C-alpha cells in the first residue's frame, strides 16, 4: 500500500502544536482539529504492511531507526500525520503519544515540498548512494544539507557537490572521499555529513543529472567512507 508522511513546519507553527498529542491540541489552538495548512508533505513510498496497523507500526520503526537513504527530514514523532492510500481511498492517522489515531485531514492544504525538484545523487554517512528527487528551494536545501551550504566542483564537468561547509568543524561523520577520476591514489578532499550531487546549468542554477552523469556518480560515490 502507498503511504505519505506529513510533518508540521516549525516556522508556520504559530500555536506551537508540533510534537504535542491530540489531547493538548484544544489547549494550544482552541480546537482538536488537525490544521493541515501548517504541515508539509515530506515523503511518500510503498509499504508491504498487511493492514493499516501493521503498516503504521512498520513505518514508525523505519522512520526512527533505519531512515531510507532518500529521506531528508526528522524522525517520525508525535504530531506527524501518515496517509495510507488503498483502493477505497485514503485514511489519515495522527502519531499520538501512544499509537496512532485516525483523523480528518485535508491533505490539499499541506505544502508539497516536492513540487519543484531536480534529480540527483544523495550521499549519507554509512549508507550507499541513492538517486532521489531533491527540492530546489533554498529553505528546503538548508533543511536537507544544513545552514552552511557550499558548492564544490572538483571535476569541472557541469556537475556540482552541494554540501555543508561546517560539517567537519562540527565533527560530523565523514561521508565520502573525493578522489581524482584519473588516479584513485590522488585524494582531493573528504566530505562530512549528508550531501547531494546535482547538475549545474549554464545560468548557475541546479539541474537534474543526465543519465550518464547519474551512472558516473552512482558508481564513483556508491560506497560510504570507511576508516
């Protein structure tokens, strides 16, 4: 079955209901209704759960213990909303303090973070590289990479590495080594934290990688750094 995950955008959360259970919604906002307009659609996928309960329990485990490599946002927590889609339509479930509660939720009012994306290679420490749709807006890139976004173009081939320039100073784990494509013994640099590899258009904007670029960088950065 298909699922979608919605999370409160902390910047739009004027009544401070993020991470609060259903019992406290009325206290904070004067109503127990879940306001979809402060939520973002942060992920969608397919799960093998045999029932809604099994699917929800499995998703909670996955998005707390073993995030998918192409998932960019915070771990699943109280106030998140999960949409389970099946042939009879969609049902929405609120992640409460204890388990999940079925709710009414107007998903059309939530912001879709993936309206404007480019296709790139995502690299995380300790995980193999994956292809993913990367949101283009600066605000969203900063949520994915961190506030100190920098670009690095070691290969001069129309691609660019988008990374967090402060990751090493903060002691984040090394994700990949950047080596010469002509001589693997030549180490250019190491990159800490999560980063993405995108195409660079002639006007300096980001673009999707071509098929050949995807193949090149999926091979070049496939495996994570190991001590």
